């Protein structure tokens, strides 16, 4: 079945080796993948305007008759410019085509075309630049716009697409059982694909979109459920509910907030069941998730069970270690820090103490899930900022011990539906309020011109005894960027920040160096920490009350929010200054949101809207397959329908073994590739 659709893309007429290469660059290597290359948007040629009313310096659709083609002009650099005079009766216009003789040759004098392109010029003389066009005889006036690459024109893609769709029509293609199509009012798959590429009208496009989005969301839900059900069929240590955590809470230097207390009791009641806990602890930066985690570790230790806490970076792990040991050691509990940078000897020693049960709480990076680390009785596994870990690491952690209880902590307040998809079927505890006395961080966005003044402000705060972060982007961690950060730090130390103690902190430093710098900063020996985003997650220095973020345009909203969360953690009025010279709409919008709200949930929703779920969680780390058409942030209603549908299907056929679900199963596996199987 579906044989020919899975041959090489080069089998299509008009696709040779060179173009095949270009398709492959777009991730298309078969006709099947081509028909799932979904248009990014549509051009509606029916909406043409008279030339006399074209909006200058903007894109317009015009209906033009070519009056006269002028001789091509060759200019320097081998560039060829072709021009043609055209009109629609309301005004004349010059059609300008660069370096594409082929497109120009196809235009005929005295013929009429719909054209879409940017119109430049003034009232006296107008030009339409490098337009895409179709003859006025064309019946299909709504035309798709594809994500393309250099050398693949929309016309070429359409020719290939037509062939692929014809192939599709020769084969049985429906993946969805008809009872679902009826129940959820979905159009057939071949209709959807035909109309997503060659729509007759808007209604056809929206029916097609709905069907294809539904498919994706359904597969996503089913896939996640299948993954989850593999880990659910097990029992966990049932802890003793009569164990009191009052000694722990009494020993804390502060009183738990209402949200923290509620989360603690929800967690404890989960721990006292034999179904493994699978809980997400959500709380904005600074809401005090660590104390909640510590309470859970305390409870497990009192029950004679070990806990493991995994953090995405060494800095964070060592900070958690400090916090947990200060909270737990007064009770005679042993906490250790296990990271990749320990000497083999030290590691071996710790491993011994872990397997003997001498250590109660193991804090670390993913070093704690390596094969050679064995636990005596692992009852609870906590991961901080889990979406930063790869799927494989998460799975490895889950396999440690006899299905331990699991707690995931996250400061990314993702919408519930999305949380369900990413983490599977889990319960959520949310800490809604921050500890008393926290003040929102005053946030300002300024251009580089004001940098000097901004640092004047920073220095005034330093003189009052506060500390500051200056964050520079280093996204790729490449040598050149590293160089840039180093140079920046040097220049700042000798320029704007002369006379103040500064230090550099970045991800390429050796772990013990990083720790040393972090420690001196925490101890107040360093006034300004010039750093990359290594400080993004979790670092907690209450005396740091100012943050400057350079090249703020290079950070996403959630990341800016996380970064900003490093200040405003103590009693002091805090400030965040975002420096950017970028004036794009997108950047301006982000800066506005940052300066107007400190509500993590709002920020994260905006972020999701602006970027979509894939980018939202940072590269492919979240284990979510990339969706081509469905938009999780916007298609909420459809998402709910798909969720219901997934539930129905799995209730009737938990492993998708029925014949009517066979193609669906294959599709799910294809979407998740290998992650779901095995
Ligand atoms: P996050 O939720 O971002 O991980 P942390 O656990 O790092 O937050 O806590 C942030 C800061 O708030 C820490 O300095 C912690 O000691 C403090 N803190 C936590 N809970 C409370 C509380 N109930 N009252 C006052 N301060 C608290
Ligand atoms: Mg934290």
C-alpha cells in the first residue's frame, strides 16, 4: 500500500538530482513528504486592486496586461534586469524581474495576468518588483505560498505537487476509521490534501486545515498516551501517612506560603499511595519550589527511602545541594552532590554510600542517572526544569529503582493542555503566589545609546551595597561568541564598571571554576557578574537587585522572564534593564510585554503564541514531535476534541491492535519516530 508515494522524490517528472537535493533540504525526500508540505499561507488573487490604488512600498495584487516587454539589461555582477510596461487601465506600471530570464520569457505581450509583488515608486512612476503571477485565465485564484528554498519556485513545487496528488488518488489513502470522520465531522484525507494545495475556495481550505490539524493532534495525544501507559503499569513504594513533616516546616527559616503548603500536602498524599506519583509542580520563578522539594525529600527519608533530585546545570545542582543540606542535615539526613566533574575516586566513594543507603538525598546533574549509580531504595525522583532534559535522560531516570514516585518542577507556567501533552497524564500542583514582601522587578527597555546612563544607575545601586548581573547572549556557545563575551567583560571592567569588582561566568568554564565564581558572587565578594545565560535557571542570590541584559532581542520571552527572575528575590527594590537596538515589531512587542507585566503565566502564553510550541521549549529537547499544521496555542478547541477522540480510541483498543486502527498506529509511530517504540 502507498507504494509509489514512498519512492524517491526524483521519480517525479521535472525533479532531477539538483532539484531533488533542494527538496531534501526542505525535509522532503518522497512524494508522500511532498504532499504533507503544507502551505504557509495563501495568496488570494481575487483581491486585486487597481494600479491607481496600489499601496506604495507594500505588497499588492494587481491584474495587469503586458503592453511591451523591454530588452533585458545586463548590469555589473552578471545580474540581468528585465522590465515590461503594463497597465490595467487605471494607471501604467513597470514590471521588474531580476535575474530570472525564465520567468520573464513566460510573460506574453497583450496577455493579462494576476500579479503579486511589492509596488515601489511614486504617483508618477510605479514598479512592481519580482512579482509572482498567474494568467488571468487561471481558475484557481487562491494560491498556496510554500516555505521554499532558493531555486525552487512555487510553480515548480505546484507541478510536482500535482503529480504527487495524482499518485495519492490512485491508492487507498484514508488513515482514519470512518466512524471517527463522521463523529468529528472531518473531511476525507485525500480531499483535505487536494484542497490544502489546490483550494477552490476558503471553505475548502478551512475544512482541509481542520482535518489535517485534527489528525496531528490526535496522533500526538495517542502517542503520548501510549508512552505514558508503558510507565503506568507499576506499583511504587507506599509511604506512611502517619509520618509528620512538622519538624521540617518548623525548622525552616520562613513560613511556607499557602501555595507551598498545599503543594506539600498534595505531594505527600500521592506518596502514600501505591500508584507512582506523576506530578508537576508549577510555580513562577522565585515561588519557592525548592522548599517544597525538600519537604518531599524529608518525608521520603523519614520513610526510609532515598530521593534523587536532578538539575539541568551544575551550578543549579550545587545550589540545590546547598539548600537541601541546610534544610535536611539538622535532622541527621545525609545529602550528597553528584556531578560529572567529580574525580573518579570521589565518585566511587559516593556511589558506595548511595548503594549502602547511607545517603538519603542525591542531588546532581544527569550524572545521577548513569548506569553505574545504584540506589538502595529510591523512592522519589525530582527533576527541576525537566523540559531542558532530553527524552532519553528522562526515560533513564524513570527506570531507576522500582518505579519511584516522580515530581517535576517547572517555572514555565505552560497552559494545562500543553502540559498534558508534554508530560503525559499528570497531576499539577501550582504555587500561585510569591513569598510575602516580593516586589515586582521594575523593567525598562532602552537602546544602546542609553547604555552609559544605564550603567550609571547600576553603579548607584552597587554603591548602596547591592549586586548586579550583566547578561550577554551566547546562544550557540561558539568560540566567536565566547570571545565577544570575554571582550565585553574586559571592556566593561575597564570602562563603565571601572573600580567595581567584576567576574565573568559562562558555560564553557570548568565546573569548579564556575562554582568558585558563583560562590564569591553569593558571598558578596564580586559586585557584578558578567555572564551568559548559564545564570538563567534557578540561581538564587537575594542581594542581587539589578540585571542588565545586552542584545535583549536575542532572547525569547520566557527566557527573559527566567533571567529576570534572578533579581527581585530579596527585600530590595529591583530593576531589570533590557538593552536592544532592534526595532522589529516582534522585538518591540516582546520588550513591551516584559516591561508591562511580571506575570509568568501571561508571559508564557504570549511566548507560546508568538513562537509556537516547538521553539517554545527550545530545540528538539522536549520530545514533542514537530507539528506541521496544527497550532497548539490557537487550536485549543480542536485539541480538546482530539483529546476526547484519543481517549475513546484507546479505551476501545488500548494498543491499537484492531484492523481499523492499523494505519493510524503506523502514522503515530511515524510522527514520533523511534521514541514511542521499545
Ligand atoms: P524557585 O521556585 O524559583 O525555584 P526557590 O526555591 O529558589 O524558587 O526560592 C526562591 C527564594 O525564596 C529562596 O531564597 C528561598 O529561600 C525563598 N523562599 C522560599 N519559600 C519562601 C517562603 N515561604 N517565604 C520566604 N522566602 C521563601
Ligand atoms: Mg528553582
